[in-house]
């Protein structure tokens, strides 16, 4: 079906993949102490979350495989001042430094704004002169990358024209896609 | 002794790095005690508001009677902007969802993002320069 979009569209496969890119950590600040959401914030529940088969299904980035890989000597990287990392969120790469904002094209249903996230699917950590890159994902204890959800907004509304070739009838649909903004609060080597 | 000339710098606010401040600081709810469009809003105020507001202790909730007008919820943000949503003829569930929408926002205007990552830091690996390339990789005319 041909659809002339009056703006940039996003592939529908994005939302259907499992959430394996991040695990949730609650911020036990005053801000969140009275919050009672459907998603429990205590640590026991989070550990149970991680062992659920849904998250550790046949994904190449499951923690079992990562722990078996030896971490090489990262001392040159350790002494570098500025670090960047390439994290994958639902297999989409984001090159990120500390303090950056990531804009994700979906509404994060499992976390509210102010909640902390930890990114587990990391492909690269590097500096100006050195790079540590593992295609399947770095070992989970090599790097710590954390973020915090800033905002859940939307893109401005646009009108999408849906039509077919050689058909004069055009259907107009109003579209207002979701966005989630996450700030990277921590990016550090655990070496 | 020469005076030291300093370049004054303003700190760039990056919410979330040090501590996270919820952008929505106040929500003003106006309703009418008589009008039919305020039925859902009245129901929300009677039964849901107290529990909802206790989840967000950082936000000031102000309820104002405005007779003869449709019910409106208005959010005030730290960037001195406000967002309002008219809740006429909506039930309590919809009003709660719209309040969550206000709370999840920063108040700034909706923008289509050009890049997925916004950064104040300069690039880590530096900008490519033809003069700093390995001699074996230099471009040969």
C-alpha cells in the first residue's frame, strides 16, 4: 500500500522486538518514594525481572554469553578523559557520551519520567585513541551506562495521505507519534 | 600586576545529571459546579484527585471553580511555559490520562527531532583532518 507521508515515518518492526536493551533500577529518592505504579520498583522484583525467560530468550546479547567473555586489559582506556559508547536500544545504535539526550521514537511503557535505566546492550566503548568493540555486546560488568527518563512527549501532528497508484481517493490520517527522551547520566568503565 | 581577564560562563542546565527536577511544578484545574460538560471533572475531583495528587508530591495542585466554563487542566513548567487541555465532556479516566500527559511534558513546544542524540560535548574522536592522517593513507594527487 502506497502511502505518501508528509513527514518522516518509522518502521513498524521497531516496537515489536523484545525489551532486552535495558534493565530498570529505581531511584530511591524522595521524588519516587510515594509513587505506586503497576511496575514495582524494589530490587527483588527487578532481579526476578532479569531472570524472566522473555528477556533471556535466544538473543545474542543475553547475560550468560557475555559473562563467559574475558575482559581485555582496558588500562589505556581507563586513563582517557573523554569516553563515548555505542549502545543498542532494540538493536538501534546510539553513539553517546555522558550528559547526552537520546530521543527514542516510542513511548516507554514500563518506566515513568524520573526513573533510572541501565543499558546492558553496549557494542563499543571508546576514546580518541582507543576503542573497545565487541559486536555481540560488551561483557555486562565492563562498563556501566545509566540513564534517566526526562520526558515523554510527542512529535508535532502531521497529516498522512494514504492512497494507491492511479486511485483518486486519498485518505487523510492525523498522526502524532510518541517520543521518549532519556539523559545519559553515567558512562564509566568498571575496570 | 596584570588583571586576569576571565570569560564568564553560565552553567548549562542538564536536568537529570546531578539530580532530576520534575519540569511540571503546578497544575491548575478549573471546573464548573453546574455545567454538564464538567460532570466527568467533578467525578474526578471527588474520587480520584486526592490519590492521584499524592503520587506527585512535587507538583502543586490547585482546584478552582470557574462557573459557566468548560473544565480545563493547565500545567505550569520550569521553563515558564504552560500547557492547557480542555476536558469538556470527558470522563475521569480520560482526565487522568491527560493529567499524566501534562506531567510527562517539559512544557516546550512539540518539535520534530532532527537527530536522535543531542549533545553539548564536542566529539570524542575529533573532527577528521587531512593533515593528521597517517602518511601511508594520505591522498596522493
